[in-house]
C-alpha cells in the first residue's frame, strides 16, 4: 500500500494527515497520540468505503474469477475444518488427548484461511478496480506449511502411540 490515495481514499493530490512529519511522534507524546487518532480516522474512512464506489467498473469476468478464487479458498477452509472434526471424532489413539493435537490445528488453520480469504478477495477487488497490481497472497504458503506440520505431527503421534502400546 505505497499509494497514499489508496490507503486513505483521498484523491492522488491530497496528502494524508498522518504523513505530516517523520518525527511527529517525538517529544512529549501528544503528537504521537494525535497521529494515532488521525490514522484510525483515515482507516475507518477507507475501510467503510464500498467497493462499488471504488475506482471504475471491471469486466465481470475478472470479478467472477476473483469470486471463484474466494470460494475455492473457502472450500479448502471447510475441508480443513471437516477434517479436524473427523480427526476429533474418529481417530483412535490409546491416549484420548492425542487426537485433539491433530484436530485443533486443522480447525484453526481452516478458520484462519476462511477469514483471510475474504480479506484477500476484498484487497484483490479493490486493486483491480483501482487498476493497481495485485499483491501476492501469503495463504498458499501458510496452507502448505500448516498441512506439512500437521502431517509430521500426526506421523510422530502415531509412532509414539504405537511404541507406547
């Protein structure tokens, strides 16, 4: 978000109030509090701005492609949550708490992806409407890393359970 007009919803010729001085938070602290209040006000104004009123209309194909991506991330999130619930219900370890060690991270990962997918959809939609480049998503890296970590944890727990009994 290097473009201040994108961050604040202001026109490109306007400067945001928070960028008045690089040393605004030095001194007795009152300037820092004022800067924080301005930042919150700018964030609220920017965030409340409806996507339909942002930038220019898109070719519907781009909007639909962005929506399909959002829905695919949500299907993945739902699958992770369902896998976590299934692990909590159906995994049979001799120690009953071990299945929660697999189930809870799956459910949490699914919840994080579900929340992040909306943020990613909104950011992509806004960037396309403003004719700005799309940012890369961190979600594939988190999903891959989370699945690998849970798989390794599951393998280790299965070995420990087998050796214990």
